[in-house]
């Protein structure tokens, strides 16, 4: 946290009312704040004093923030409400339905749109006056523009407002993740099978005095693979992993998609098994329980150590019989890249298919410059973006359309591998 200058207290200040308005803005931004917390905050500020902005920030932070994922929203609302009036003007411009010829000077960061939306709720906006029918006007044909739903599908999870996040979660709940069944070596009785069941044929002929009147046929048995999800919940992945877990929860609770079992694991600084929480029907209750068990949410990242722990303790239990692994991480690991490469190699050899979803792939011209990404990339079958509803929707097409383990769009991983080899 940056060092703040001392605050000046006006003689006729209304600090308690301002704290109440601040709490109302936090509640609109998604934080569960009731009247009791507001009273506690006023009393805490009264006891702690009001001499410096940093002390004031952490006093309110202790009263209003109860979960790690709420820190970013609190920080942005505090900045808008108490610190920078010009910043509020900038965020208000992001919400104006105006056509701009140039892009914004700076795109909204994580939780900034939600903070601005909470503070500007009900504020009058300076919209252009309607044109005079007698004056010249310019008609714009918007028939070819994308619909609201299509725009929301391609919108980055980090740039969504509270309302947009709710709509995105509803869209993710309707998505499916189909997969083709696996053909086993065992067989079953089938009238349309292509193989002759000699044993059943001879047994049936004994009832006819040894005469074969009909051939018994058989076909290979089919079974469904397991889906194993390894989701990074470090600080840089917090918002993306939360939306991805909404999607995985829908997959785990939807019948008829083909998966035998869906196993979920989160990792940051340690590995946490959240499989039993994903079976809870209510998605909010499931993620709340998963967040309570995963104490390293929005913390650091130790990808290599966590994958090694998974290989040692869980791979033989959940990766048998052709499981598909979905790895959701940005690959930014500060540990030994050699250990990370070994853990990824063993994980790749233990499963039928390893698909890596990386939100950083949304940037044009993405290059594997980080050591963690360079160590992980050679050991995945598919490398795809995971930053929007559209990217998760495309994942279903990849799983249902390919059995050879190749990437559907093919060229992206090949391009990155050429960059790694220097060709």
C-alpha cells in the first residue's frame, strides 16, 4: 500500500455519515455489509483515530473485508470514494454510452468498473441533448454490430461490472462440456456388433443339437473418462479462477454430459481438494465452502510444488482410465523451473489429455517469456485462452471434436514452440 499524506479534518465534518455512504457503495459493489459492520466501523475509527490515511484505510479494511477476494473491490471503492476525485470522473466516462473515435487512455483494471458502478448508481450523467429534427444529423447503421450477449461473451472477466458478472455466471451455468466415450478392450452383447461371440454362439447351438442357426455378436464396451480440474487461485488469477469454478460447478452437476466423475483441486501456495464442494447443488454455497477450505486464495503461487504434491498424493486415485486434465493458470511461477518441468512432464504422462487454459493468451502477440510458461508449454496437448465466456465455450468444441490430443486451432501452440526453439 502506498504512503498517504495526512488527512485534514474539517470543523463541520460528517465522518459517520460518510462511512455509512462508503459502506453502502461497498454493498452495491458486492460485499456483504450490514448495519452491524457499519456501526463497528464507526466505533473502530473513533478508537483508532483519524490522523493518517493509511491508518484509516486499514481500520475500515479490518471492519468491511472478510474474504481475500474482497480486497480488490474494497481498494478500488476506497480510492474512488476517499482519495482521487479526478479518478471518479475517469470511471464515470467508462460508463457513459457515448461513441468514441479513440480507445480509452487506460482500460479499467480489476474491480474498477464494479466500484464505479456502485458509486455512480443514481448519479445524473451528462448525456448529449437530442438533436433538433430540423438540423442535419448523421445516421449510423448498427445492424452489423454485435449483440449485447455476443459482446458479453468476448468481454474479459476482469473488466466486467457487477451486473455483467451476474449475466456471465448465468451464461456459464448453461454451457456444456461434452466428451466422447472411450472404447475399452472389454466387450458386451450387441445385436449390431461387428465381432462374433463364439462362446455364446456354441452355447446356443447345444440347445439345437449342435446346429448353429444364429450367430451371437458382440461390440466393445464404452466408458466415460474423468475430468480433473487444477485451478490456480493466486492473486493474479483470482477473478478468472472464480468464473472458471462457476463453469466447472455447472459441469459437475449437469447430468448426461458423459463425464464419469469431476474432480476439482485449487492451488496457490498449497494444494486443496474441493471435489466434495463441487457436488453441492447451490453454486454460491459450493464456492463459499471451497473458498473457506482453500486458505491460500489470492495469495502467492507455487505451481511446481503443488503439481508435484498432486502427482504424489492424487494422480493414481483420479487419473486412471484415461482422465482429462484441465489446468487453469497463468504459469507465472517463481520457483525452480526445472522442478516445474518435471512435475508437468509426469502429469502429462499420467493422463490421456492435458489442456492448459491461460488468461494471458488473450493478448495479441503473446510470447512465452516467463520461465514458468517456458517450462510448462512443451508438456501440454492444448494451449488455449481462458479469460471470457467465449473461450470457455470453445473449450467444449475442442473436447468433443478431437480424440488425437491435438489443439483444435493448432497454430498457436506451434507458434509458441517455435519461439521457444528460436526458429
